[in-house]
C-alpha cells in the first residue's frame, strides 16, 4: 500500500515548511541521552532523523498495519475466563513490527531507549498510523502514559518502567473513568489505601478503559476519603496481575481492534505517582491534554483514509457518461473534504508545535543549571503565554478535528453511494471508527467549554494579533487577511454581547464562538502556508470565503439572544418518553 508518510503531500509540505530546526534546538537542549548509540550532531541532523523516523512509521503503516485492519475489525480481541485478554494475532503483529522499528518510545529520552522526538513529530506519526487503522492508534498513541511517568514519577519508577515502554515490552492504559464518573472525574470513587507499612492498594471498578488489558496501569483513585472532590484524588501506577482483572470487554460500534475494558481492582498493589492529592488537578490534566492532541491526530488519519477512498471512487466511477467527480455536487463534496482535512491538520500541528515549546520551556526552567536571571525571567514569561494559548488550542484541535473526521467519513459514504453503505468498501468502517473521536478524552461539548474561555479571556485576541502583523505582497492574500481582521472584530463584539448576559448564555453560545475563532485562526495559518505554495493560496481562499459566511451566521445568532433551549426546554424537547 505504499509509504503513508511519503505519499501524503500535505504532511510533507508541513514537515518542510514548519520551523523544525527551532523545535529541534530546544528539544535537544539539555536532553537526557545517557549512553545512547545515536545522538544528533546539530539541528539539521536532528530534523533529518525526524524524517527518517517518519519514513519508517509510514512504511510500517502502509505495509503491515493497513493490510491487517479489515480482519482485525471483523474479529476483534478475546476475553479469557481468567480475566485476561488475548489480543488479535494481527494486533500483536502490528505491535511487534512497531517494536522492531524502535517506534514504541517515540517521545522518551534516549537514555531510556527512546527517540526523544517532539510531540509535533509524534502527532504526524500518530496520524500516519491512524490512517492505516484508527483502532491501532489506541495502542501506539498511549505513549503519553510513559510521558506522564517520565514527568512526574520518582526516579526509581522511571528507571524501572520507561525502558520497558521504549523497548515495546509493555503497553499501558489510562485508568480514569468509572460507571458514575465519566466526564466528571471529580466523582471518582475507586479507593486507594495504605497498610501499616505504607504500601498502597487499590479497590474498586473502572469502566470504558482503552487497552485496560495493558501491562502498566495509571489509575486515578481516591486516596483521601474525607475529601469528596478532585482534591482527594491521587495517581497510582500498578502492574497487570491476578489482583486486577478484566470483567468485561465492551461491544462497540467501531475501533474493534482496541480492547475497551471494565476492570476490577481487588487489593491491587500500587505505587504513588508524584504527590498525594495532585492526581486529577495536576497529573491527569497534563495527561489528558496530550491525549486530546493524540485524538485530533487520530481523527486526521481516519479522515485522510476516508477522503482517499472517496477521491479514487469519484475519479473512477462513471455515471451519465462522465466520472462522478465531474458532477458539481460531488466535486464540491470532495473539494470540501480535502480542505477540511488540511484545516484540521494546520490547527492540530500548530497546537503540537506550541505544546512542544511550552513543555520544553518548563523542562529547561526546572532542570537547567545554566540559566541567568534574565533568561529565567524571559522563560517564565513565555511559560505563561504558552499556557494560555495551549489552554485554548488543545481543546480546539480535539473538537475541530474529531467533528471534521465524522463529517468527512460520513461524506465519503455519500460519495460512494450504495457501495459506501456496504462492507465491500472500508467507508463504513471509517465512519464507525471516527464516531468515538468526538466522545472519548472529553466530549466535543466539554472541549468547547474549555476552549471558549480562551476566546473570551484574551488568549484568542493575543494569538491572532501576531498573525495580523504579517504582511503579504500578494493582493489576494492581503485581501483575505483584511477579511480575517474584520471577522476577529465581529467575534469580539459577540463576546461583549455574551458577557452582558447571564453566565448560562456563554455555555449556550460557546460552540458558535469557538467555531468562529477556529475559522480566523485556521485562516491565518493557511495564509502563512500560502507564502510557500500557490495551491495553498487557493485553499486559503476557498476555506476563508466559505467559512466567513458561517461565522457571520454564528455571530448573528449570538446577537439574537435566543435562550429558548433553556427557558422553554420542557416545551420544546417535549415530555420524557415512556420506557414501556
């Protein structure tokens, strides 16, 4: 099936035009290399290594993971009587191949056997893998668990666990959700207690745990029973054993190759990660931020696969004497699929870039011994800026990319018509696999709640201001920039109107504000890309002109002040249907 990195022109374009040397420079500053066999000699060598890593990931995705995807989807994994799970042989083959390619310690320091790649490169790899099989990303894409251990665990735990991750000896799981604690993780009740010697143990049930059969479990548990909110939660690491068993494998709409488990902990030995009471407030929030960018990348990969299927079908399928791509309705669908993917990719990759600079800046502040006072002051200021931008961009990326993936996968079925509805084509699998992306790691609605804070508190305005200072010699690009400037003003007027209303109106208007802000942000990103590509100038025009019409509609709806979904809910929603 080819190489899924080398055959993607847009990923290649972004790899070549984003400032990866600047990213490599800060990524390698004070890097923990240990006695690694390979350490890059300069920025150019580092970026060249990134390219080689992505080529290897693209090869494994195209030659191994993609050909296995259909059979894995049909057959799934197996729950055993003893509470363990046997992965599908082809899932295990995928894992083995990724391990052989040294891709299972993607972002870990070299001293543990990792590749020390920035999250931007990891995001690219995650998209590539997800295009091959969206469900396998939930194995490959859980490397954030190892990152969390590296960031917050004791040196003893890091030295013990991280080499096993990097060498592909173990996979992990984020064990957060419970039957009564889904979106509201403050309601977690799984109990953590200590014996007289200070050893920790876990008791309780967790539900909807992706790869819950993994060997390393990072578990959110209530260590302070007298504190009922998030301050009573701590994060623990435990190993798969007879003291934790899979009680149930979920029967899901999609991502069948990824085992989703209900786990029962019965006096399971565990060790504390970091400090007590910071499990949710500090560690899980950091873990979920990385995971949300990962889901955005997963969404991109699934959408890319769906688009390619639709594009080929529209080109080869003849109706009325012409390929159906010549029919205006189909041409518009295919065009807008591609533009939407490139828009989500621009937003997600930019978010990953900012995440890398924030994380590396914090790492240097904490560990570097060579900072003078001026540099320390500057980096602290940068950290505050990065944190505000990331607090907005991360949920934006997850929200926009996942909603885009569902739309693209659904549209692909429409392009294929009756054939798309049949299992003869993978279109129906892409739709099933895409649907979870708007739900797990925080629903789209929760992402909007998180992102709208940045839109209304100045982060959006400050981020866009830098792009508005850009000068374009091309009259088309300059005209489009001015339209984005006016659109930003329109959004801020809508924000002021929302602030004049009760707080509930912000929640009601949140999606429209976030959608509008995304339009302006992505529009500027496209204009920046257009400096290096005439085609991107046309992509920018199509995206900006089409989406500004939607932005105007959203702002008009906000100014209408309609609160009927809240004030007239019972009337408009109707009576609660009977279960009889």
